[in-house]
C-alpha cells in the first residue's frame, strides 16, 4: 500500500520564543528525584500490564542535549525541517550554550511536569546525566548526547525489565545512566532483568540503515494485557526485534506488528490508549489499517500535522480517567473531556522539537491494573 502521509513541518523556534516569555518558573530543580522522594509509597513491586493502569512510579528524562557533529539520515525521516536546520546550524554544540533560552524553556517544562506527577504522589526517578565515559560510547559512529526520552531504551512488561536494543548508535549509551539511576531500585524488587543483544556497531549504510538488529524501542511498544503491539515505521523497531520480544515473553503473550508510515518514529507518535474503549489516534499513519482490537473503540482522530508537529497523540496517561496533553491541543482536550476524561494540560513545545512528547519522556515502573 502506498504511504498516504506527506511530511508536514513547523517553525518550532518561533513558537518556542513566544512560549519562553509565557512559561512560569516552577522552582523545582532538575536533579534525580527518586532518591529522596517523600511522596508516594515505595514498593518492591515492578509491574506494568496496560497502558492505562494507574501510574505509581516512573522514570523520566533529564535535560542533557548535545547536538551531533553530523546529523544522521534516519532522523531526517521524522524531524521537522526547522529542527533539522537548527541541528545542522549548531552541529556539535550543547543546546544550553547555543540556544540558552530554548534550553531554559526545556528545563522549566520538564520540571513543571515532574511537579504535576509528584503532587499526585507518584514516585519520580529522573535519569542521572551521563558520565564522560558513557558519552564516549560509540561516539565515533554518532556523537549526539540526548537523555530526554527514557521511554525507548527500557521496557517494562509485567515484571520483566528489558534493556532494549536501540536503532541509532548514539542512543545505545542511554542504558548506562538508567542503570545508575534505578539499579538499586531494581535489585530490591521482583523484577526479572533482561538485556537484549547489543546490535553490531555498524556505521549507517548508503540508505541510512544500521544493520539487521534486532532492534526494539519502547516507544513502539504498547501493552494491552497479554497482547503486545509493536509499531514498525522502518525508523526504529524491526521484525527481528519483535521475534526476540516474543521469545523473551513466551507463549503467554502475543506480539503483534503494526505497520506505520515512515514519516513517524514510533507507534506512540500516532496512538495513545487512554482506557479500554477509548484511544487517541492518527489514522493516516496506519498504512495497512488500524489494529483489529481498536475497531470497536471510540477513536479521537488527530491530524498527521498535529501528530508530527505537536506530538498530539503522545500524551501521558495517569490512570483510566486522567491524562496530560499539550496545552496547544485544545480540541483534543475538549474531545477527551467529552468522553469523561479529566484532562490536565502542560506546555511541552520546548521538548517536542526533539522528536518526542509526554509518553516518550517517561517510562512507568509501576502501573496498577488487573491482568486477566
């Protein structure tokens, strides 16, 4: 089937400049929050079974961003043109140095979302910044440093904690800081810890591809009990990664491939499962049709433009009745409210120019829901 999506782009710098003057300081410092978290109740449990389970404990990204000396071909498939231009203009620089206002906005927005979570009693572990030795890992292939999106290098299914195999070499180092952040938490839990085989350190070929993998990224993986849906855009997870995941989980689980447009990075860029029977979706991205399990659900459709430019489908589900969405998606907020969902809005445009949104920025360690 011909891919129906055409690239849509946005002027993120103009939006960011306007937003920077409006965003309020939160007073929350950007440090690891899990070590001295007083709110919530610590548990030895690690458990996630559904996208909509009540969020109790979470890992979140940290503002630490150095642009690549040379932008790889793969991100050009899904990043806005203005993001690409910005990255190429400031190649090899720390964003806090080359665009301090944008970086300040990034920090303030991250801290604001952390405050929302902590105010609800959710235990928050913010990823520790990379050590120099970690930053050097595979830097000869890609020297980007980015720790915004811990959704992708880890995966929690049931009580399995999986270190995934990332597609782009620069992101394969992210697991090291995550280990330092939550290693003790996992060691004193019921977690079964598994690490995927490390992909061979191939440079990109003439088509921008990094070899056979297996590749699997958390942004592509959605949990619906024993059914696990994995997106395939050609930019991240691949069939070999899905086969590995099925073998890892065993025959109690069923792993389903979801083919998607290559103009997006992950499944969570085009789908959010709010609760059983309600989803936010960019239908245009599903090049072979939407998954069968969604066909009787209430679907709130988001345009390809909003899904790419504003990460409109990439919300943060707090529980079956509550969701955080961007404050620049008022129609989505109204549609969710009409379905009985409590909607919290937060500014996130200082984050999503990097290619991800709310879901990308967090990964649950504990969500409470019943597994049939």
